[in-house]
């Protein structure tokens, strides 16, 4: 049993007071890991691949340009990087695939053709996800020291992510973080997925902890709203996982570096 302190201030529910907790649930992309460069390369490769497969450039350059624009906007690809709250950053593979097919349908392809091209696009670019690309995800600054502090306070740590289980475990293994996290995790293969409150309930049941005795840290409003809806008292927005810090709804406690977070035994 312990509580968290943010810049020296003990954390509790919005109604006030200090929450005694047993576990901290972490989002992965943009929270445990800097994933922006990998996600940007992945989204750009998906755009290029879909454009080649749609094969519009020679006979319909205008629709080709329109498709590029639609895909880039759908994926949250911007000149400044990738939208931290966009579909590439936040959503699971199948949602991204449907968004790709929708963009193809919007330039006049039939739905079966759109879906087939989207599926082909993802098959051809999946290897760039996770560690497969030129810029694999790396832990955010100060993470191992934070995990030490949490461990010393007997707090358990778990991951709740829309990445696949293989991607989550691969990231933890590569960076020698696996032993710091519980075996139980919640991934894109679990049901319901983030951002359903049931995702938090499912993970908590697997861990054998009550949602009311957890903290959750994520880099997207969808994570934070999910946690609140699930009855998690300590909900923290993490903003240091992106070049351009994500804009979160006002009112969430915000972390700008893991050094700002301490744990103390009750
Ligand atoms: Mg995230």
C-alpha cells in the first residue's frame, strides 16, 4: 500500500483526499516509450504503399493526390510529426486498416477493392511496426528510476495498450524492463480494448487488484477518460513522450518528466 506524489503533492481522487493504491497501470506508446519516429515512418509507408496499390497516378492524378491527402489526414501525419491523439498514435491496427479502406472508398473505389488494398497495404508494412523500423521505440527519460521507486514502495506495474501483446513484450524485453512489470497485461488482443472502461476492469481482475486502488498514466485523453470511467482514482496525463507535447483536456494532473513522480508507503 502506497500513495503517489506529483511534484511533492500527494495524489487522490477528484473529490479530494489521498488515494492508497496497490498498482500503477501504464499506457505504452507515448508514455512508456517514445514511439513517434516509428509511428511516423509506419504511417508514411502505409500512405505510399496504398497509393501504389490503388494505382491512380497515371490515369487520374487528381484522385491520386486526393487519396494522399485523405490518408495523411486520416493517419494524423503532419509536417510537424504525427498527431499524438490521432488514429496512428492511439488506435489499434484494425481501426487503422478501416480508416485506410475508407479513404480509398472516398476516392471512388468499391468497398471490396478498398478493403483488399488496405489489407495488402498493412501486410506489406507491418514489419515496420515495433522494433522492425529504422527508429524503434525507446523508453522515455527517467523511466527505469521511476520503476525502481515504485518497486521500493511495493507498487505493482502493468501495461494497458492498444499495441499487440508481442509488441508490448518485445519492447519490455529489449529494454530489460520486463521484470519490472506484471506478467498480466492488456493488449489489442484483449476484449474489450482501450478505451473501454472494461479494459481497465479486465486488467485489474487479472492482476487481482481493485480499480479503486490503482493509478493510471497515459498520454491521450481517451486513456484518461477511460480510467476515470473505470473508477480509477489517480489519473495522470504524461506529456513528455512526443516532440510536440500532446494537448490534454484541462484538469488532469500532468507529468512532464518521470522525476516529478514519487511513491511513498502509507
Ligand atoms: Mg499512448
